[in-house]
């Protein structure tokens, strides 16, 4: 089942109806849906689709020959092309008279097998692209290779691409399209486990209970997702063990560089290098308070942005023995106990996605430029214990789930609560208090809640006037009224 990607398809089809040479570059992490998007785009168009393999040049040439011969553009009098250059010449020649698409999927594999591919493509594009209608697509899962060796300024292909698509995971609201008719709470739990990766989301379709799906795919040694994160790391990295340790500590809550180093027993410099690699792979992200600038990174923390990795490293390593003993029911019990706490950060992410959606539709009190979490010392609150140095009470650290900001004048302060208990007035009052040490001229407030709001909370919001209370069910509707 193909879901979403309407904007990308629309843009690709607009490029296709032209007659100029096109070089579109697709990249993104494994299983994010790059190949599915390309296949959907070319399904009703003349095309040669070639998937490179992790093998030698000779075998890849054989696979390319098979792809060409199985299409309507096979050479009538040539059984096989003897070189890649001959095959490329054939395809460029055909494109002098008609529009068609040539796809090289997993381009980094081909470049590894035959180092001359980029040079050959450069020569063909420079000397033949003005007279041909070829729509060339290069696709790859190696983020660093595609960014540096295809799009980078030192690449032989630099400046020749006409379009590029970094394919990202689906947002929660996009992922819900996989589960039409499902209640939003179950959809949120699936998103918290599978993230926005189409391959994983498809595993959770169907009528079986969520518990049964988790036990089948995650809590069984034969399950598709049982070793998925570790296997993906092995494909990308030479020494995955240290990366495993870093991800696990972040998933458990050690988010600062020094804490991660301390918990893993690795040097700070080593951990910093490992984190850089994980960020390139799209697994980890460096985060700073939304009011800070990138240059002031002393407050930075690291979070696991991929939900499957976050869920897997949070729960599965501690349950391996139980799973190996074929007791998925007991493993699920342990997971279920920690789901509410685990969902807290996921719900914040969903709320942030919701705000960006509403912002694009101009349904907020102002159009914001950035949104994110904030944390720092709160001058309005003090610890009860005196400072060890005898210098008075130290400042307490405070957090705000989301602040959406426009310049220095407007701010929307948000709290996100994923709990079954009713959300009370105290949550709103605490949020308003925390906003007092920010000097924005116009302040607005929003509380997102899984559960309904108490009567006292609703009354306080009405009295303040610049507050919106939104339940999760309301977030999942398209007709939410404008936040005041």
C-alpha cells in the first residue's frame, strides 16, 4: 500500500512533463520509502529501473544489462553491453528522441563497485544533456555518501542535479493514513513504536490487537523488528557495539555529553565522534533550548529521534532473556508498565508537529518562525537546600515542553500531558508562572492533554482569555478552531 508523498509526486510530475534533462537525487535512511516513492512515480511511465548491489563491477554490469533488456529500451542487436559506458551511451542516445526515466537505486553500491561511475555520468551530462530528454534518478541510503559524494561541492556531479529529495519519516498525522478508522490513541502508540517508517507501519496494519502485533514483531526471536536496529547499525558501521551503548544510554535518559561518556565508560571525545555519526544517520539529534543560538551550545542535549530505536533500546535489551525463553506475554507486561512515561516525549513531538501544521494553515494567533523545547535556570523558583558553597539557594532548572516564537515579540507557551488523569488548573498556573521570566510582548498559552480538562482548568483558561485547551482527540480532527 502506497501512502502519502503527494508533494514529492506532484513536483516530480511537473518536472517530468518538461523536455529538459533532469537529474533528481533521492536520499534518506533505510526503509524510509525512497524506492516506493520512485516506483510510484514511474509506474505509468517508460523507465529503466536498476538496483545496484553490494558486489563487484562485473555482476553489477550484468544486473544493469538485465534491467535494460527487460525494459522496452533493450538494444535490439546487442545481447549485453560490455561496459557501463556502453550502457550509458545507449540510454542517453534513446533519450535524444523521447522522454524516459533511468533510475539507479542504491547508487553508493554501484560507486563502490565501479569508481568510474560518477566520472562517466559527469561526462555524459556535460556533453549530451542539452540534446536529450533523459530523466535520471540517483537514489541512496548512505546519507553521508549522497550528501558528500553526490551533492557535495567536491563531488564530480556537483552542480548538475536539477532536484533533490531528502525523504524523511512520516509525521504522526501522515502515519495515521496507514490506519484508517483506528482510534487515535492506538495509532499514537504504534507511531511511538514504529515511528514514521512505512516498512514498520505496514507491520501494524490489520485487525489484530496492538499487544499481539508487538509480541509478533518485537517480542519474538523470529520477529521482523526483534533485531532490526542492531542489524541496521551493522550495515552502516564497522564497530556497532560502541554505538549501541551510546544509543541505549540516551534512550534511558542520559542526554548530556558528559553523562553519556560517564555511563558508557568512553572518553568524551570518542562519544562526541560517535554522536556525530549517529546524527548523520538520522538516529540521534542534538538539541538546544529554543531560545538559544547554535553558537551557544553549552546547554545542548542529545535525543534519539527515530522512534523504533528509542523504543527498542528503552525496552528490548532488558527483556532479551525473557523473549528468548518464549515468554512474550511477560515481556509485554514490563513494557506496558513503562508506556505512559515513554509516551511523554513522543507526545511532545506529536504536539510540535500539530503546531507546525496549524502554523502552515495560519490557524494560530501569529505565524511563528521556530518552535522547540526550553530548559534552563528559573529565577522565579529556588531550591529548598542551601548552596554547598554557602552562597544562598541555587537556581532550580525549569522546563517548558514547547515554545513557539516569532522574533522577540510573540511567544506561544505549551505544556503536553500524556496521562489518564484529568488535567487540572495547576498545570496551567505553572505554565503561566514559568513564562514570566520571558520578556515577550505578546504571550499565548496552550495545553495539550490526552485526558479531559478539569472544570477549574477550563474556568481559569476562560478568565485568562489567551489560552487554548486541546485534547488529543481534538488534535486528530481537521476542524480545530483557531487558538485565541
